[in-house]
C-alpha cells in the first residue's frame, strides 16, 4: 500500500511538472526565468499588438498666466489671499476627501463621491467591511458604470446622480448664464461658513479651453482668489494635472462649447446636502440588464402589483416608491428615453388615481 501511494504521489508530481513546462513553453512571457523556452517554434499571432504611449503626468499649461499651479510660489500667495479674504470655506471639507479618479472617464462620479463624503451623506450601503462610505462603485444608478467607464457623464446625468444620492443639485448651463452669474455662485459657495448650509460648486468644462489635453471634464471648485479673480480647481485627475488656479473668465469660456453627447453647452452644478435623507427601498442597477429591458419587465409587472398590494398600502410608501423610480430613471439616453418615460408616466398616473402625491422628475 505504501509503495502504491508513493507511486501515485510521484506520478502526480510528474504530471504537474509536465503541465507547467507545457504552459511555460506556450506562454514564456508569463515566466520570468525561462529564456530557453522562448527560443522554440514561433506561433503566428492573430492580433498585432499596437503600441500604446505611456505618460507620467503632463506639464500644466499656464496660458500666459491664466493658469497657476496650486503648489507653486504664485499659487501659495493666491491661496493665502483667498484664505484671508474668506473665500476658502469649501476648501477644507473638500481637501479632506480629495481623491484621484479610478478610471480615465470617472471624473464625474469621482467628483460626486468627493462631494457626498464632504457633505457627510450616509450612503446606507456597505463600502468595505462594516463601513458605509461613498466610492465610485456605489454610484451605479442613473447610468451603468460600464457605460460611464467608456462615455463619462453629461451634466444632466451628473445632476441625476447627485439627486439620487441625497443632494439638492441646481444645474446651470453656461449658455443660459453669464460670467457675472458664475462669479456670484463661485463666491457664494466659497464663502459659506455654516456647515449645515454649505453648498459646493462643480464645474463641467472642456480642457481644451484651458490649453490642456483631453476634452470634457468634471472637478469641484475649492476656493476663489479675489485679487486675481481666479478659481481653485481641485482636479480629480491628479495623475494628469495638479490642482490649479484658473482665471474665472477663462474657466467660464471653457464651459461654453457644446457637449457632443447632449448637444448643449457644459456648465456648473451647485449642490448641497438635503435637509432630510429619504430611505431608499430599492435601487436600479444597469450593469446586468439594459434599462429599456428592465423598464419593459417592470411595466408588465406594475399592474399586478397595483391590484395585489400597492393599491391597499399607505400613501407615504406609494409616494416614496414613485419618487425612487422617477429619480433613478431620469437620466437615460435618447433612444431609451421614450420607453422609460412612458413607463414612469403610466406608473405615476396609476398612483394619482389613488390620490397619491407624485414628485416630478427633471427631463434631460
């Protein structure tokens, strides 16, 4: 028996070794010390690997003094001026939560996660371990994360996400505003000292307007320097550019070009924490199913739910459900828009028959 057992162990060891040698010869790049295996017969690759350029950050364009790095000598002087003038109130809660976006197109949701944590909004869901905390991965309503990873967000989708997660957003397009109006909001957000009423300002602009590489971008405003009339952009793409001061007029002009996705100009969003945090009963995730497919299934199911349960429940529960559905489905693309909006209207109409108050949701 001992001999048989030993023979089994030896044969098993030989099989493992042979398998490892075969894998090494087929994929020599996966083994650090196997140069002899790479000299075997070459196999034809179906796909030719393209050279992808690599970067470690990029020099910050100054645009003849319109852009100043936060950590430079001039930037430190501007920071002191802004601080002594009382226009750095939003800086400290934001700098406590300053983060680098996890994906190249995650500037919008990274900015929002930063704002939500600065506002001390409880997500009501676990982040890691026993901790509830906002990260980019938790911002999965309104638009699937896989789409955000490739497309980013429009300003309307950012506003939807902010509202869906317990903030009160006020969206203002640059084309419907003015430089002076933008300055007024920057000053107001940068000087509010009361924590419970403190608003934060998020800008959506094209990097091209600042002489930078890339295009659409989101970042929060950390303060305002009155002597130079400049805004402090806490750029969440820290792998690319550091935080920097930008002339307010230059930044406003960078918000005016049209966003190709929405067909509208970019702009800015003023956000603050809602006075009361509603309890979410459920949340839509678009990672497994397309929203149009999900809407069709829900539309068939809603009539049964109304007859069986919802029509006999309390009004506050029904109103909460309507609010959640309309908030989570308010930011969708133009192709799926009519399907989901018709569903929302039908859903709301049925509840109105039960004399329930329905919260209207903003269109794109």
